[in-house]
C-alpha cells in the first residue's frame, strides 16, 4: 500500500496543503509547533478514520488565529495505490453533521468497514502512555492491533461493549429504585460470555504470536543488553467467564457496574523479570515500544499480505546514537514499505535517511 498524494483543507493548522510522496521514505522537518505531527495524524485518519492524538473530530477543524478565521469543516483526501489500482479516500468532518468517509466516491455505511483497507502503525512520544497509564490504554492498543486484521474481532468487541453498558445501566437502575432482580440481569450473561470468551481467546493467541517478534526486535535495537516480555493478564486465565459473573453478582450489585470480565484485562510489560515502567530508562522504554510497534507491523503484513505504512513521530528523541543506528539498520533490512518521519533537525534526518535509500523526500514545514 502506497500513499501517493495527501491533500488537507482546514485540518488543524493546515488551511490548504498538498503533498506528493515518495513510495519509500518521506520526512517532515521543522520547528516544534509548525504542524509536522498534524500531517502524520492526517495520514492516520486515512488509515483508521480517527486521530491518534485522542482529539475529537470537531477539535481538528481549523480554529481562528490572528491571521485566519475559524472554519466549519475539515477535509482529508488521499490517493492510494493498492498494488493494482489507484483509490481515493476522502474524509470530511462538518461542524454540524457526522463524519463521512468515502472510498472512490462511495460512502461507507459504517466507519468500521474501512478498517483494514490501509493498515498503518504509528510510533510517537504519546506511546509512553502505554507504559505509564492504566490498563485501559493497553487494552485499547491491543484491541486496535487485532482489529486492523480481524473484522470479526472488532464486531465481537463492539457487541461486548454494548452489553456491558446495558448491564451496568440496569445495575444503576436497581440501585436508584432500591430493587434487585437477578433474573433480569442474567439476560446479559449469555452475550457477555459468548463475545467475551471469543475476545479473550483472540487476545491470548495474538500475544502468543507477537511475543517472539517483540523480543527479537528489542534484542536488535538494544544490542541484546536486556530481555523483555509481555504477559497477558486476564481473570479468564484462572476461571470461566460464567463463574466470574456468578461469583461477583453481589459485588456488582453494590458497585452498580460489572466488576469482572475482559474489559478489565491488562498487558504487563516486563524487562529482566520486572515491570518496565518501574525499572526501565526512557531509552529502554522507547526501545520496547518501537519493538512492539514493529512487531505489530510484521503481523499485519503476515496476516493480510499488505505492507502497512509506518508513521514515525519524533522517533529519534530519547534514543542514544547506538540505538538509533540499530533502528535504522533494522528498518533498512526489514523492508517496511512506505515510511513517514517527523524531526526537528533537518541535517540529522537527511543523514539517517541517506543510509537507507536515495528514494526519499524531505518536506520543510
């Protein structure tokens, strides 16, 4: 998959901008705050229909500045070659209407139907939240990784989340009305068990398949200095979902929410047998996150036959020269496909890119 052209209108600080890309490496260089990361975010939109920065769609519409007025929509358009033909993906977000995603002028009925057409992997400073934040961040990341290659998983996840919301609403209603009916609550047990167990099995299988890749990539980047691991922590590792729901019925009634299930799963990132967030330096943590993302990219390529686009935001920050060199050599050897890089140092970027290929473009933002 190759993005040949990107056109932005009223997207964040880019009122009107167009880029024609190299099929190999594209670099966006400039000072902080000029909008380099925003370009990567637009490319991420083309892939999954939303921002990787966590912004709501409406917040990405250009707002007023001393030199410009606020706008009432944004548009992102990409020309994408899939190996056989060119496709046009167009995303438009009006201020007063819902977001529209079109492929070759035909709107998707559901945004979920677009997921997987243009797979992508992004490595950015915001990834550090995966290590420092709560389990929710890691669950969302795990779900996003699997969903890019498994539409059935995404369907099961959506159904599971709806069921949890409905069960929680009923528990809150019981508490409000000082009334409890266990039989009414049991209606939600069957779909929770059905969809939750499928999600659990997929997650377990995915972590098992990706762990050797993570360990291999980390060993290359770190020159074998440390050993890392990923542990899938789930209540379903110990007992069935049905038992969990039955055992925690009274607890759920008191708390007024579903306290056990795969919506409480977590990933434990370890280095040399200890939690990475407790003992890992910033460089070690970033090296681990890069290994994690490159492994994700490898799996997507293996499962779908598509080479994902690789988005590297401020990739060289907090890595020493040795780890940068290992990373560049790794990217060069693995043939990761089309790569997009942001950096504040033009000369550093040019030196790094030159080691990989002459077929590159550098855009000063």
